């Protein structure tokens, strides 16, 4: 949300925009469904000064093969997960042993949840990650993510 300060200069109140986004309880999909045409400022990151446009980025991939048989491999995989989460926030796992049909059913279930009416999803929306078995929200760290504005 932009406001004018005493001198008439536009200022940005990130906290107010975060609160407004959080209170609608529909997440990014709700914004898209509402027809937004611009990415909200709360989701824009400043361009890194050291950005190299020729730099290739690859998603961290963690191979879980052998983690049940080899404690050293298990520890290595745990470190890979820690590093991937610290630098990327997510990763891809391979050789996890979960059958493809189970993964497909999980994807169908997730899609089914997110395609429900917003009013149904709002019943599950909470910031209390520990008080419920099922939690739905946007960005678990919405208010605490270290974004330099």
C-alpha cells in the first residue's frame, strides 16, 4: 500500500500490505482469481547487485538412495537438505521410494483442495502452525521473511 507522507511523497507500508494480504485468507491463487494484473509489491525482491544474467541456476536435487543402509550417506543427505533449504528454500528428492501412483494421488488431493471455493479454504487458514493437524496459509514466514525493502 502506498501512502503520501507529509511532503506528498509516496511511501510504502510493507507491513500493512502483508496484513491486508494475510487477512483475505485466499493466498496468491485468490489474487489471481480476482484478476490482478500486476504482481503485488510484497512479492517483489530487489535485484541482487551481483546478478549475472548468464549464470545458470539449477534446482538442488537430493538423492536418497542408500540412506537406510548407510549412516554416513544418511548424514550427508541431511546436510544436503539443510544446505538446499538454507540457500533455495526447496529442493527435489530422487530415489525416495514413494510409488508414482501415490505421488499422483497426492497431487490430485492438493489440486482438489486449492480448487475449492475460497470460503471453504478459509476455514483451514491459520498462522498457528502447531495448534492444528492441517494448516493452510500463504508463506509460513510471511511476516518474518528477511526481505530488504
